[in-house]
């Protein structure tokens, strides 16, 4: 038997899932996540490519209400720190934007990066130290897309200081928390990102991101 998780035939095709994925804050219902779905999603995350096959990620599932409440209070403080850096008009826009669903989601998931895994001879990292971190982000993206395919929402929270989260969850000093993800069933996934709906920023067309042969060289029409 191949060591591949079986998939429900109803799961959506990849391109649909990629377009449907959203960062979720306000739409979590708090309902339980089916165990089988969770297993599939973690298997998808763990199937990500990684520099030197180091698989430098770990996944800390945070269900405890007290831990989540402590984290939420810290994030609220960091929100204030950011808000204080804004001019009054931007601060006004920011005040209408929700940045996390830590308590409303079904669970928190902290994804960490261990730079020591497989070292010192990490194949492919000698010149680019960040390659390890990139690998963790790919596991997160796999997680996010698989969760979307399972009709679950994910919201990435980065309004925190790493030492705070390390201390809260007993994460050793050498291991970096890369993301706190809010995860769970949702009432809906919006078709337009929250930041766009609130007039914070707009997505740019893919053509603007394209360069040909030299950076800055666009196709001539
Ligand atoms: C590295 C990273 C950190 C993020 N941190 C936050 C955050 O702290 N709070 C938040 O509300 N959204 C956060 N986001 C979500 C982005 O705001 C979101 O991806 C973007 O607005 C586009 O929306 P979409 O993901 O729904 O397409 C983060 C996303 C990434 C990739």
C-alpha cells in the first residue's frame, strides 16, 4: 500500500482552492474539526518541499483557552503598538479591521522553524540561510490550501513578539515560532480579502509582477 492519505472524491480541484483561500478573522464558528480532515491537512503540510529535506517545521496545536486568552491579550497590545505608528487617517481605517480570530476559531496552530535540524550539512542552505524559513512557509501554505479544500478557514496572526510566544508555549530558544494560525470551520469565505474590503490595500494585477529577462523590463505591447 502506498503511504499516501486517501482523499475524499468531493474535494475541490487545486486552482479553485487556490482562488477560494482567504485569510479569515471574523467568520470562525468555533465548531469542531473532524479528526480525519485534520489528519489529511497535517499530512499535506508535512508533504511540503524543504531545503536539504530537513523538514524543519513542527506543529503546536493550541486548544487550551487560557493560553489562547493570554496570547490574544498580547496580540491586542501589539495591535496598539502598530496603531500608534500610523497617521490619523490610516489609523482610522485600521481601527475598522479585525486582525485575528484567536478565541473564536476552533484551535490555534503554531508552526515553528528549527534551523538546527539536519545541520551542519544542510544541502542547499550554505549560501541562503533563509532557505530553511522558506521551507516552513511552504508547509504553512500547504496547510492553508488543504484546510480550504476541507472547507475550513485559516487566519495568520503575526502581531506578536517571538520571545513572548516561545515563553508561552515552552518553545526552546533555538526554535523560531513562524506563525500563529487560527483554524476552524467558518460561516463563509469572502471572495475579496478583508484588507481590500476595508480599503487598506488593493491587489495588483499579475502582469505588474512580471518581468522579462531583466528586473523592471515589462512586455512591450
Ligand atoms: C506572513 C503573513 C502574516 C500575516 N499576518 C496577519 C495578521 O497578523 N493579521 C491579519 O489579520 N492578517 C495577517 N495576514 C493575512 C494577510 O493580511 C492576507 O493574506 C492578505 O490581506 C491577503 O488576503 P487573503 O489571504 O484573504 O488573500 C498575514 C499573512 C501573511 C502571509
